[in-house]
């Protein structure tokens, strides 16, 4: 008697001879058939209908060799046959074969054949690779509700404060054998820890760059090198993968400009001696010029609020900029909203709903005198409501400088890295602060690295703490 019983599988007039023991081992369909005790289980052949011959050939290849060739052209045949014959090991292999060019197709097939694990794997992949997926035509043709679900899933997880800069301190809990460029804040342990990543080499020691977070990607764009050479390079950091990727460079080399995210796009506003503005579309990975500001500005700031870009402070080539400028992406037009009684420069701006918060900077009276004698040694926060146009001066933080700071919205407050100047020695060091938006109160944190420069603070969502 033969030690290896062979089963003839017949489909579309073709016959395939396969080991019965291997069929039972790899296919729950055949395992159930030959353990059923039914009449068909005693026969030496099986007639299959409604499946493709090529799909069966792929399955037989896997049954014989435990390997299978994944091809986008034959995915449907493979998934349909593997699902019908209940070859679960192939379906598990598919989980690791999800890629940008087959993700949507696999998602659709998982829906058709009710393969929950594959569906979830495709969803996770689309969330993790959201911007590359945006550039795929098949992804853009998915239902709006599904694409919105993918985008919202990117904004879930653990919100983490991330500092980017040139850090060379040994004041972390562990000794640093090398310089770090990315740190994350452990809020439970109240300590800064290195992220297992660093800035792209061509962005190290770059100053005056623009930065913003869009769809849980951190973008760092432009700036100038220590040789004073301006650059147009653009990079984005994906916390879902903990990696940096290069994107299309700007058309215009620029530094000391403002990068703003509005309506799923980025806007590079102005720059040193520039009034032009260009827009980045993640779907196309391309920059295009839009309407320019009325005048070039320096030492100004900008932010998004209610779908508009607001620009305040700084200097024109002729005088102080006392106007609040507003850009409407829909009409591609700039307007002067109103004039201010105070002149502000070097401030940072963030917004919550219809309120803009101006953090730090220098404040001068309209007439020309400085407001107060310690303005530049004091960290102030003001709010401006874009609907009522009402200004509020919020609680100051004395002895903390309002210059050369970085800040970000995170949970219930504005987190700030600023300078603390000791009155007795005039020495300065970095301090880590929080302004609570709801209580109008300040809180200081310890243990930020004492040494570092060119610091950027942002808030990102991580799928888990790295």
C-alpha cells in the first residue's frame, strides 16, 4: 500500500494531484471533509466549482512548499481560494504582506470574505502610512466615512510631548554617550527620555526652519545652515513608525518663516526678505505658490484659527507692522483685519477654537515706548478672540524671558521651553513650563536638559510609548 495517498482535485477541466495528508494539514476545509465520515470523504477525487484555477494553483504551491508568491494581479484569486478552502496560514501570511500598493485591494477583499484580522491589518497600515496612502488613487476613491475614520485613528493613542534640538546634556536619568536630537517627556515619571531616532543628517545644525504638525506628522522645513546658506529641504516625522521621511522641497529657499497647517495643507508664509507664500498638498507631495502677503515681514508670527491664517507683529521694510493680517485659503486672498494698539515681535502663536494665544515676544506701545521696564525679561501670554476681536492680558511669569522660546498645545495647557535668568549672576538656563488655559495658572517642571539649542517642542500621538 502506498505510504502517500494522493487526492485528485478537479477544477475547470484541470486535475491537480495533491497529498491527502498535506491537504488535511494545511486546509481546514479538507480536514473537515476527510474527518466527516461522509461518502465524499472516501473518494479519491474532489470536484471544486466557483473558484479560479490559478487561485488553486497558488494554494497547492503553498500546501506543497509552505511558500506562496504574492502578486497584486492575483490577490483576489488567492484570497478567494484561501478563504473558501480555509487555509488560515496563508491568510496570516497576508497580514505581513500589506503594502502601499495592495492595501486598498486587500481591505476590500477582507470585507467581501469576512477576514477580520486582514481588515484590521489593512486599517492599521492605512493609519500608519496615511500620507503615502493619500497619494494613491484607489485610496481616494474609498468612501469618505472610511477615509475620515483612518484620519481620526491617527489622532488616537498616547499624546506625548516631544522636544527636537541639539541636546548634549548629561542631566537625563541616563548618561548620554552621544548627542541626541529627539527627546520625549515621561509625564508619569516627570523626566525626559531619548527617542530611538534622530534628525535626518541634512537637518542637523539647521536654524530658522519652519515646523508644524499635520495629521500627526511633524514637518520640519527650510531654514539656514551655519554657513548662512538657506535651504528648501523638507522632512516629516511619523510617530506611528518612529521614522523620518523626505518630502518634496519648497520652490523657494527660505528661513525665519512660519509654517502653518490649514485644511489638510501646509503653508510656508514669508521668510527673510520674502512676502511670497507657498502651499504643500500631501496628496500630491508638491508645493505651489499662492497669494503673497502685502509686505515682507521679519520677527512676525502666524497661526491657524477657524480655517484662516492670522499674521501678527514684526516689521515691514519701512516700519512696525501694527496690522493683523488674515489669509483665506478658499479665496486665496489676504485682508487687513484690524490695527493693534501694541506692537509685538518674536512672539509665538497657538489657537484653541476661536481664540489665539500670543506667547512671549517683546511688546511696545503704539507710540514707540516699551510697555514696562522688564518686558523682555518677562514671559507674557495674551489672547485674541477672532470673532469678538477682544484682547486679554493673562497672567505673567516674572523672571522668565519671553524671547527665544518654543511652545506647543498639549492636553489642557500651553507647554513652553524658555529661559530663566538669575538676577544675581545674569546666567541663564532653560526652563520647562506649563500655562493652564483653564485656570490661568503657571506650573514649572524640573529636569529638562540644561544644555541644548535650536529647540522645538511639539505634541504627537504615539500608538504606544516607545
